[in-house]
C-alpha cells in the first residue's frame, strides 16, 4: 500500500489487528500467532503472491497496536515497511515480523526518521544486508527508538 498522505492506523480499540501483504492468504503462520513464517513460506514458494505492505512517502504516518506481516519486496527492500527519504513515521506498540525482501531490510527499510515506542521487529528475512531493519545512512536521515 502506497501511503502518500497523512494517515493514522490505530488498532488499539480492536484485538489482534494484522495487516498482511499476502494477497491469497496462503502463507504459513507461526504456531499460535498471526505472523508469517517466511522460512517455511519461501520453501514452498508461498511468498510469490505477496507484496510490500507499506511504502510510506509522506510525513506523518502513525501506526498503533497492530502487526505488519507477510510482506515481500522484490528488489530494494522493506518487505514490511519502506520509509522514504525525508519522511517521519511513528510506530507505537507495533510488531513488524514475518516479512521478506531480496535486497536490504526485510522488515523495515528506513531512509527517513522513524520513532519506535514499545514495538518489535523480528523474524524477517533478506537476501542481503540489514538485520531486521536496514538504515540507509547515505540519505542523511535519523533513526530513533524510545
């Protein structure tokens, strides 16, 4: 999903809000969760129909109390979330897990300023570079965690 305008996605009044890049809902999930098991899904080519979940290109995006999973970026990374240069994004109580990218940042490719509060990034997969998040220092952006 391309986010080019101010947006807030708040799942705090609901239970188990999951936003997935899995178009056919055929991914394999980790037992007891709603999180995509990218290692198992890739083995069966079940990530082929998946797309990047969020591509954020404007300031002011806010995500609260939700899980971002099942994203798959072919090429430049950020399978779960790609934050463009010069963009400010806030995550509060968010889990970014079970995403895949072929190059840079399986969970989060950050070229902007991202603020994390009570959030986790884990269990993502990339063909090269980055751990669960990849920060592009060449873009002169900032990275913040609280």
